[in-house]
C-alpha cells in the first residue's frame, strides 16, 4: 500500500521527509531466515523468505455438526436446569443454596450456564494433577468423580511414565538436575526462597543484576529488566508505556496478558486481523490521517502489540513486514516472545534471530522464562533508556515482589547452557533437536490427514478437533494409552474451533514421538478426525493473509 502524498508519516503526524528505501533490506544477508540475491549492479539485497503457515478451513459438514453439537448441548442444559429447579435432578453443587437465593448473581448468566451444563461434562480433562517433574514423561495421579465432575477423589493409583505432550518445556530444562545445576541449591541455602520486598525497595539482589546483564547479552541489546511473573510482565508494564491519547494496534490473537495490559493502560485499542499486513497498514494510515476521535489531534504515540509465536495457533509473527510498517509510519513495536525465545532461531534467540533481523528494530522485547528456561518470570529488554524508565514507572517494579533467588539462578544456569557458556555445546544441540522434532512431528501429522495450524517451524502444534464431544473422547482415550495432551475449547478458542495443542520438546525421543503418532493415527480413524482435504505435496501451501482482510 503506497504512502499517501508521497511522504513519510511520524507517530501521529505527517512529515515531508524523503521517502526511505525498502525497509526489508539490510546490509548483512547471512543470517537465518533470509535469502541473499546479487543484483546485476553487484549490490547485495536481502529478501526474507515467506512464512510457510497453514490455516486450512474445515469441510462444511464438520462445521454444521459442530454447531449442532453445541445446540443440542445447550438444549439439554436448559432441560437439566428445569429438572434441578423442579427438584427432580439431585445435584447439590449445581443448585443455588437456599441462603443465597436473594443475592445478586456473582457470575454472568451465560458464563454460569456454560460452566454448569457444558464445561462440567468434560471437566475431567483439565487440571489433572501430576506428581513428578514435567519432563518428556511424568507421573499422573488418577482421580475419579462420583457427581459428574463437580468434585473429584483420588484413587491412590499413580499412572507412571505418561508421555508429556502438553507442557511447554521446549528444551527439556524443566526436569533435569545435573552437576551444572547444583548452584540452584546453593543459592537456595544462601538467599532463601523469597526476597520479601519490591525491586524499588530492598528487593534487588546481585542475582537479579547478573541475570539482567546475561539477558541483555543473550538478546544483543543494551539492557534488560526481569520480573517475577510472566503474565504480569505484560499486564503491568504496558500501562507504563502508553496511556490516554495513545493508540494500541493489537493482533486479534494476542495473549490475554497483552489484552489486559492494553485495557489497563487507558489507551485506545484497535485490533487488526492476524498477521494481515494490509489491515495493519490501513489502521496505521487511518490513525495518521484522522487522528484521535472527535478532537482530531495527532495520537501521542502508536504502539503495535504482537507475539513471536501465537500460543493457540502455532503461528509465527510476520516480523519483517511489521518492522517495515512500523519504520514507515514511525510507530513503536512491542513483541511478546514468551513461546519463541529459546525455541526458534539457529541458537534459540527467538523470532528476531529466526528472521535474521536486528534486535534494535523491535522497540520493546518481552519474553518469559516459563517455557524454554524451565523456570518462571519474565523480562523486558531493549534500549537502556527504556529499561531505566521502567525501573521507575513499572507497576511490577513498584508493587510486586522480586523474583525468587533460586528461580533467578535456575534461569542463569539455563541461559548459560543455551549460550554455551557452560563450556559445552549441549544447549545448541537441544535447540537443533527441538527444530528436528518439530519438523518431523508436523510433517507426519500432515501426511496422516489432520488439520493442523501454524508455522512449520513452530513447536506449538494445534490439531483441530472441532466437535465438543470429540474433545473429551480424544483426551480420555489418549490418557488411557499413557499420553497426556492439552485440549482447548471455547472461550479460549472460537466456538467452532476446539483443538488439542501439542508442545514438542527437545527431550522427546524418536520412539516417544512415534508412539504418540501411532496413537493419533488410530484416534483419527476412531473419532473421524482426519478432516484435511489438502493433497500431500513437497511444496507446502503458503498462508494467504488476504483471506483475513477486513471489509471497509
């Protein structure tokens, strides 16, 4: 889309500067994710390789039966509510207590109805308790319900060696203890379990400083700041960056922490279709041309919110084009790399490295330590003045308790392991093994005929189930075969797009993956889950972002 009037645009206003050349060009073209071409004039020019992603639509009959399933479930829900109110069905947990009958409802009617009559029927597939480290395999406590999943009781039996396909333990570091990790125990003995203070008061330790310096080095940026909770890293820091009079452009598939942070900021929020650059540019242009509603003043600033890997779709952000747009329109870019840091890129440095881009092109780099690093907490990294500003104005720095010392040490050990600072190449080998396992698992599922979403390089692999009855049957049957999976439905996904989300790990062996794939092949036949109509091809179908264009 051409720039209006042939001029560049600033963050909320127009400036008559000379139009810049293509923002996708860089001087060095040897990094991952780009292809180098030599022009006739001997000049080097870079072109980022296209994203290979798939978002295949389900056949019409599948969608019809899916909506019919929800419709039948809703009708039976109303019928059961009638039976309960009449005293015919005896389920004390589903009936309002006598002393609360005159109370104003605590929950919204639909949410309460959905939980009571639909979610409870399959509730046993969530919140399953485990009793071992969440490695490639773990132990699950068996439980049963005598009142249709309203309450559970343990049987005393432990299901041993269940293959874990649900934990986002991408590099397998959440379950291992070796000689290099002994320092975590030493830090626990020296510092204790907690700090009992905020970062601005008495809660900044030398371990926090060591970790922040290491994160900045790992990401190749000027500075970084760490926080005790990954979710709060987004929700408590976005309000410190934008406020009233600012505009947030948020991808429609952004995580709840980004959505909450945007809402808490008080800024105006406009949502663009996922990875749709035409839609994003249209919103940017409209923001520049029309300014703030009613008053028509220029926006104080424009902030684009995206994720590296989208946790429910397995999709990778189209970073090169977003960076080109943010430079063209002088907007700021905030990227959440919770699922991508440590998981993609030749050395595990995330989406920026995956595309071979400059970290300075992303104004705010955010990530968590809960996935690839086997710990907890999050970070924000970028320019030193940004980090210095957040140390003073961040709600997490002012009000939240600091990161636990042994947690910080675990992250330090894991990050040094990935960077090779432990004197070995095992960390790099883990990153490479994860990429190998991801490609193998995705390719096999595609050949079987399942509909799977996302990028071919993403270790987050959503497999579409659609029908609510199949969601429960899928998870229960696999657990009986000692395979643990995560199933997801409404409201975490669109109503008709229930799915299972696999998280591939470097700790998974070929034997484990083959066992899972064999079980999935059988389940696909049993439950009729092989909905894909694509023909197997050596050339995967490219993601067509124009399918998601908004109507004017």
